[in-house]
C-alpha cells in the first residue's frame, strides 16, 4: 500500500520528493515491477516541463531568425537585465548583423522608444577593449558604434564603461555606446 501511494504521487509532489532520492532508491530496490510506474512518473514530469516551456506567452517580436523581447516596463542594470532574460528562458540580445540592428531599431522606433537606451549582451568586462557577446559567447564582428565609441569613459567614482547599450546619441539611429554596467535602463532579450 505504501509503495502504491508513493508511485501515484502528483508530478509536483514527486519533484519535491526528489530530495529524498536515496529513500526512493531503496523503495525501488525492494519493489518488483514498480520501476515502470516510477519511469512513467518521471516521463510525466518531463512532459509537464516541456508543456510549461512551450505554452508561455511572452510578447515576442520575430525579426529574421530571432525572437526578441523588449524589456520596456522597468529599467535595470546590465546584470539584472541579464538575470531577467535568463530566468525567462532567454538571454540578452547579441546583434550580429546590420539587418538585426536595423530590424530592432525599426521595431523600437515603432513602439515609440527610439529615444531610450537598451542593454544588449555586449561587454568587455573580461578584457578591456575586447567586446564580446556575452549572450552567445561570440566575439563581436559586425559593429555599429556611435562616433568616438567605445571610449571606456572613467567616472569620478572610478567606474568605467564595460557594457554595450543601444543609444541614438546623435540622431543618427540606434547605434552603440559603452556605458557603466550599473546604469539602469531598458533592455532587449532574444531567444
Ligand atoms: Ca570598457
Ligand atoms: Ca561610452
């Protein structure tokens, strides 16, 4: 009876009871024919997770091969922006071509936020002056810096500029600027 009850626990409860995996293993060893039931339970949980991952309703915009989520409801520093993207199954955007930059700029202008700043995943925190896309680990090849950027400006508090934002600084479009990673602004996630 105890075994039957154990193997008919709900998926949620089953996940919680993973904490007692060693106990469950002992139960398995002493329960002939019950391994199948346990396997089904694990499969159910796996399916449940896949279902949850494919039924979310983030307001994505599809541009080219990527889907973007524009974080426009609150401002956050680069690290918290990264945290938000990753915790929602995405990552901060990596802009790898002119088409991607143009598409994003067009969309951001269309939603009336072309004057704002937006975090991307670009950073040179690992090596000053050597920017990479933290989101996908690739070096930056296509570039779209504002004139004179990146300048790694040094502030009075000692902070320098190591994170890459989109910013229409000169009215010449949503180009790039390195700015302090602690700066709080909007952000773009991609998937
Ligand atoms: Ca820098
Ligand atoms: Ca700068």
